[in-house]
């Protein structure tokens, strides 16, 4: 059982002070395992307690024991965190007064989210995990996940109904879609691999990851991810072509890199569609990419409009635990849940305009960090991530609520927000754009 093996490995690594291995174990547990209750239960990841939650709690305890100034923050940070905590308390109070349906669930959601992010980021900072190992952990996780989804696509079609459940099973099983929330972070991890190839680190491993990751994105048949992934590669390709043309130094290196970074995943995806003998995959992907999307757009529009119209207090929101309504393309109610596929509206409903403004500020601060590092300090990795930052935010906030409700996504975003844009975490793999 994964639960026993993971906890045993965690204890051994901590006893031997192999803090890099603890990081690798944790990030692989988060990203490599598909975000699906059926699979997690079968693997023994989530029985009575999620093993990743337990690891995060122990990691946080170890961090506090090893870092005397763990709680030291500056005045602007203290002010920011105080405002965020006050908004949260107000939302909880409103939820209690309104007797909101999902209050108990969401009260547990947010503290656990904060614990996981603090444990993950705190572990990296406390034990000074190097950038090459950090990226390597994401790449290994991506490889494991991609291999799993590819095997599931070719050999596990008969169990997709059990995996997805009756609702999504009926919708997806006919097309053979194999995709989970983890697929979203492949957008970022494949760019990590492009960067590692550029720095000539673990070239073969990262080439393989790009190919398998691109395949996993393809078989997910998630139209928005496929389109934005190819768009990111195209912008990256054009950017490095222009840079190589304007630069007097290393122009050949940039030219080769820009061509390779674009053509490898793009050609593989196109070639896979054209030459693959599995007509189901070809037909289903073509159908997903070129069919009319009116039904999906209508469903989103009705859902968004209905939930906005249900808000009773625009300023402070209707409180934590407020139920949200998912409507179909015919404007009929399909389900009631804690969230919908639009994080901005979710936050507006729960926390009001004040909470929404704070969230937008957080996202914009992240964008400005990358603009500073990429364009002013001319850091290659941050330049690559800058190109993907806005598409990644669009997918995880405007088109879904994964930035808050998928641990794979919010852990990756935390890494981008707190670590990846900080020059001090770079080792000898750091190179400058000339």
C-alpha cells in the first residue's frame, strides 16, 4: 500500500536527513498520482487520511523545529496576511449566520491548503533545496503521471466509467478521454524541461518528458489546454528567434534552442494525430478541437450568470460554505456543489468584492515578479514562465477553479510564486539572456 510505503520512506529520509529525498517524495506524491478518488483509494493514498496531508503536517513541524525565525515577517507581509485573515474570519462568520450548506467542508479546506503550501515552500527554504533538484522533482512527477495516463488510455478503457463515476463516465467514456487535474500543470513542467535542455542538464530525460507530457495533454482532449500549450510554444519560438536575430552573442545557440523547443512537442502532437493507427483517438481529438463548442459555452454562461445573480451581498459576499449552482446548456439546474468552473465568481460569491480584489492583487503581484526577473534581470527560466503565466492563470481561474481546489495546481503555483521567480534559488544552471 502506498500509504505505508510513503510514510516509511518519509520517516527514513527524515532520520537520515535526506531532505532532498523528502522533497522528491512529496512532490511525486502530489503530481504523479492522478487527482481522482477512485485511483487514490485503489493505490492506498487516501484511506482514512490522505498520506500527503500527513506528510505536510510532519514537514511543517520539522521546519518549525529547525528554523527559529520561521514566523519572522516584515510589516507589509504582516499587513497583507492580517487583511486576508480578517476577510476569511468575516466570511466564516457570515457562513455561520446564514447556515451555509458547505460551511464545515470549506472550513477544513483552507487551513489544509495553507498547511500544504507552508510545508512545501518552508521545506525548500529551510533546507535550501537547489533549483536543479526542485525542477527535477517536477519532471520526474510529470513523467510518472504521463506514463500512467498513456497506459490507462491504451489498456484501461474498460475501467474509465469506474474512475470517472457515472456522470463524467457517460460523457467521456465514448471518446476515450483520459485526463485529470494534473494535466494542467504539464503546461508548466514541460517548460521546465525545455529550460533544462537549454542548460544542457539531463537532456535525454527532459526530451522524453516533453514527448510523454505532450502525449498526455493530447489524450486528455482538453481543448483549452491543447490550444494554449501550442500557443505558448509558438510565442516562445518567436521570442527566441527574435532574440537570436538581435543578439550578437550565442545567436546559434538561441536559434537551435528556439527551433527545438517548438518543433519537438508540436511535431510530436501533429504526428501522433496523423500517423496513429488508433482511429478513435484521431476522430475524438479532431472532434474535440473542431466541433462547435456552443453547448459548453452556454453552460458556462448560464452557470456564471445564475451564481452572480444569486449574490445577496456584493461587498463582503455570502460567506464561506455558500452553495453554488451548475447549469446545463439548456439553463436547467444539473448539480449543487461548493464551487463552479470560475474561480473569480467563486471568490466573489464567498468573499465579496473585497476578497476578489485581494485575489486579483495576488495574481498581479506574481505577474509583476516575472516581468521584473525576465525583462529587467534577464533570467531565462523566468522569461519562459512569463510566457506561460497568463495562460496558466486563465485555465486555473477563469475556466476552472483548480488554483484553489486542486493541490497539484496550487502547489505548482506556490512554487512559481515564491521560489521560481527568486534569483537566489538558482545554482549553476542559471544563465542570462544576452
